C-alpha cells in the first residue's frame, strides 16, 4: 500500500510503502561496486562523448533543473564508471542493467504523473515546475531502499551510498530515464 506524506514547505513529496519485507537490490549492488572501485577520472569519463542527439547542458536547461544542475555537472564524469559495471552485468548475461534503469524510470513516471494529476497541468509544465523536487524525491526514496536492502555491504558509509546514488541517478538522467529529453 502506498501512502503520500508531505513535509516542510510542501515541495518535498515522499511515497512510503508500509510493511514491505527487506529484499536484496541490484541498485544496492551497483552502489557497493561503485564504492569499491578506485575513482580514476580517466576511466570515469570514457563513453560520455558517445552521447548523441543532445548536450547534457541542453537537457538541464530543457527540464529547468536548477538545484540539481550542479550535481549533474559534477557526477556526469562517472558515466564511464557505471557503464563499466553495466558491461560486467551484460557479460554475465544478466538483465540487471535494464531492470535498474526500468525501476528508476517507473518511479520517475509515477512521480511525474502524480504531479500532472494533482496540479492539473501538462507534462512539460510539471517538468518546468517540479524537476528538482522530482529528482530529490527519487534520491530520497532510492536512498531509503538502499539503506534497508539486504545486500548493503556492512562497511558501506552514508557517503558511499549518497555518492553512488548520485552517480546512478545522473547516469539515468543522461540516458533519459529521469526527466525529459530535449527537443
């Protein structure tokens, strides 16, 4: 069962699922792997130049992302690092990458459509008005999931979780799983 709760100034939306059992999470596995990898900038940046069709700065502008624009700029350099993890999953014949990206996309679409319904506005208007709120809500919800996951490494720190989650969400942003692709 999903409950909505508002906190503070009304800009933060949190969806909470009550009475759910703890389960392992592929996103948590990714966070664990990111935390264990050396932060070599050269390998992190590889692959970012393969993006076709839009500039990341255009997507930030198109979605009116303001609060999280700096996070996207900071963490886009890890595009190659997370894609290396996804490549390992692909080599193993696993569909973990697709499942993680689908899960992120599904949560994004639920939030986007919730704002559309509640505010009675179009998707473009939702994105222009609530892109930062949506990004923050996704971050908070996935962080809660990771912290409650059965497969979080015992020695994982909150910094590991937050940095790894920013890397995963910015990757999803770049791959257009979060927010909308510019025209």
